C-alpha cells in the first residue's frame, strides 16, 4: 500500500464547499500512478513500449463528505495482478480525524495500441509482483 497526502482544492468542490463525486476517481488515479512509480513502473515507459492500460471497471462507495481545505490521505493497494490485468483498491481518509470518506476499486487490462488485450512483459510484471508481495 502507498499513501499520498493531498489538500482539497476549491476547484474540486461544488457550491456547498463539498468535493464533487468525480474527484474521487482522479484521486484513485493519483494513487495508482504513484504505486506504479514506487514499484519502478513508469507509465510513459509502458506507453513508449506500446502498452496501454485502459480501465475496464471502476467503483466508488461514498461514506462521508470531503470539504474544501481538508487534508486527505489517498491509500492505494495493488489487490490482484495477472499478466493481463491489475486490480487496485483505494481508501480516502480525512487526515485530521481519520474518517473514512470513500472506498473504491479499479480494474485495468494491459492492451496494445490497437486495443487488443496482451500479456504484460517482463520486467514490468516482475516489478509489480514485488510490489504485490509487499502488501
């Protein structure tokens, strides 16, 4: 699991000062990208090698509202990995009181530039397996 600390920006809120629901998906993306980076897998390297990683499933369960200027923690965990797909789970917490704001899940498949599902080659798979085994 990796954790990112962020501050809720005004632009992420609605007229009531509450975070718009769509921003949780952005935060999931931030967590997933940082997890991959820490595992030594850079998205630009994958794309340069012709490997894409479209999301095929995403869900979010909202528990409590984040508000403007809250400090939040984005927790991303690689829950499942095969050479064809990866599944991440997420928790968004308010830092000051530890309140669980949302949980979520994303599934990505690995594809070539024509959108055909492929098997993730080494060394990418090995780096992610090391990240998974640390969970």
